[in-house]
C-alpha cells in the first residue's frame, strides 16, 4: 500500500510537472511580454490556487469537470468517461495547484532579462519565436529550473484538491499524502512515520534545488 | 540615398517632434540626455511606433502614418549598437557575431564570421564569453554583429560613453574604418561635442524633443544658433574659444561636466525629460 502510494505520487507529480513546464512557460511569456486587456486579471486567476484553500480549488474543478459539470457533462455524454476518481484527476488537481509557482517564477525570470537584448535580436532580423528560443529561454534557464522544482514539490504534496476530484481510493487514487492521512486516522503511526520522513526529505531536496537556482537568477 | 524622417511621438509630458534627412554620411545627433536622441533611434529601428510621421532609409519606406506603412523591426535590417553593447551574455564572441546572420549556409556563415572577426581585430577571441573581454572588444563585437548582415544604416547610441579615454580615441578610428569599408549612412548619438567634431560630417542639435540647429560641426561651433546651443557646447560665451574646441583632453571632460551641470540646472523640459528616461528604461516595445 505504501509503495503503491509513493509510486502513484511520483507518477502524478512527474506527469503534472511535464505539463506545467510548457504551459507555464507559455503563460508566463504572455504575462511578461504580451500586451492585452485583462493581463493582470489573468495573473490573479492563475495565482488564486496558490492562496485558496485546496478544497475550494477542488470544488471548482468538480463543478467544471465532474460528471454534471460544465465541461465534464458533454465529455461524459460523448465518451462515457469522466475524470472523477481517476489518477488523471490527481494529475489535474496537482497541475492547477502547482501551476502558479511555475508561472510566477518564470514570469519574474523573463522580466529580469535585459529588454535591450530582445530588441537587438529583433533588429538583427530574428522572429519572436527565435528570440524566445535562443535568447529569452537560455537567459531564464535558472529561473525556469527553480520554477519547475517548486512546482514539482508542490504537485507531490498536493492533498486537498486531489481529495475533492480524485477521491481517496486506496490502491487507485490514494497518493502518498492521502495515504499518510489514512494511516494516521487508522492510528497506524509507524506506517505514517516512514512516509512523512520520506516526504520531508524529497520536498526539502527540491526546495534546495529551487533555492540554488533562484539565488543565481540575477 | 541616405535617410529622411519626420517623427512625432508623445510620451507622458515629453513630446518629440523632429524632421531631418541625411545622405550617405555620418550624422551626429547631439544634445543633452533626455532630448529625444535615443528615442529617435528606437523609432527609426522600429522598436517603438511613432504617433505620426515617416521614416525612409535607402529609398525604402519603413514607416508612413499617412500611407499606413509600418515595417516590422526585424524586416528593417538596420544595424544598431547600444550604449552598453547588449551582447548576448550566454553566447561566445563568435556566436554573438553569427547571430547577426540570417539563413546563410554553415560554410558561408563561418567565412563571414571569420571575415568580421579579422576586420574588427577579434582573432583568438572566438570562444571567449562577453564577460571575459574588455570594453573596447565588446564594442567591436557589437559592431561586427550589427554589420555582418549588411544593414542599410548603422545607428550608434552613445557608443563611447562607457569606455576609457584612450580606448575611446581608438574606437573613433574604428568608426572611421567602418565608414569607408561599408559605405552606409551612420547615425551617431552623443552628448560630447568633441566626438561630433572628430567624426561627424553633419550635426543635428536636439533640445527638448526638437531640432534646434543642423550644419557642419565647425559651422555649429562657429555660429551656435542661440543661447541653448551655446549652453550645449559648454562654451556659454560663444565661439571665441576655450579649450574644448581644440582638445580631446581634460578640457573636453570639463566641458562634459559643465554640460552635465547645466543639464541638472536646466529648467523648462526637465520633468518631461525625466519621464522620458523612465519610459525608455522600462520600455514600451512593439517588436
């Protein structure tokens, strides 16, 4: 049970992070370089999961994606599938909750790149995409690594929104944080101890990585 | 062919309203910082959009508000060298220069980069990072990068201000070489009149977002148009001549200090110009 929970947690966090990195970079680029109405509103919306109780975020996800949800019901009508109580639901919950850490860090990294370098790239005849790939991303690399590490650590530790959307089904959707809760509520403290220790170590390691890179941002 | 332009641009309380043209010569934009010189370069390069006006370089219209023409910065292919060179810190000298090329084959790239490295006396620095080379070398890398794509115009924004004096004099020589080798119009932004006198065919004097005088440097020196230009020249008493005219030396430094002091004391456009500096450093960009 413990091993399954650890494996599931890693699987969920890795998948979520793999999605968060490209999407987060795209959103951060929009926020850092784009000029459009509602830009700061978008930033607020994307940051909300960072400060809302995870249960509130989870509630929204259920309302939108549940079998009777705004998006969930047409999907269910079309395919007979719904995301609730699947491991994909845990990925989605982690994705939404951990995304702000990537977006915030990447936006700050993008904005700290000297704008003149981007101007020079344009006057040398390069497209916005080339400038992004050859100038902006390489110069923001450390910030992006820091953001991805933070997001991974957060995704790994996701509890509340996961509980709401994926449920707590041992052997199916009980990730390690949920397993810890289950052990503790059953009074099985020794089983909980190992997981708690493991979590503390892994999360500490990723925070250390994030610090190492973000300190050298400038 | 040269360059001709009419530009209007309002930024906060600062208004740029200039109109001038130049042939295949070296023209200097001279004035206090905040007079709109660097802004003019950004507008020519297409890094910002004028409110109204027209920009034409080498016969090609790049911007014309009346005709609805606005060529993207990347399609204008104009060389620009910024004050602090803006070299890509994560690329070697060689890669920085090669970045100025677009879509040549690998062999051709190598040949062109090698040619520029030799022309700007950068041999042996191929693998060096920008952080490892001197100010003068950085400047030459920036020039090589700007020129390798054979732009129709080269713009230099206060290119010498970050350099020590001996290097500054060397760099003037490099600019003269660029002129004769590339045969393109050059626009040099500066607040140092000794630079104008040693390099420029013509000077366009900026003050508060307007052109207050144009002419050959010697002409402007001899007959400054009004007190404003006299103040800019740092003479205050007209052309009778203190050390500044003749010397590149300590007198020029003193002149620059006097100019800076006068700028600090200047009244009318001050807050607007300050606002402009802020805008330019934070940046509206429309690349």
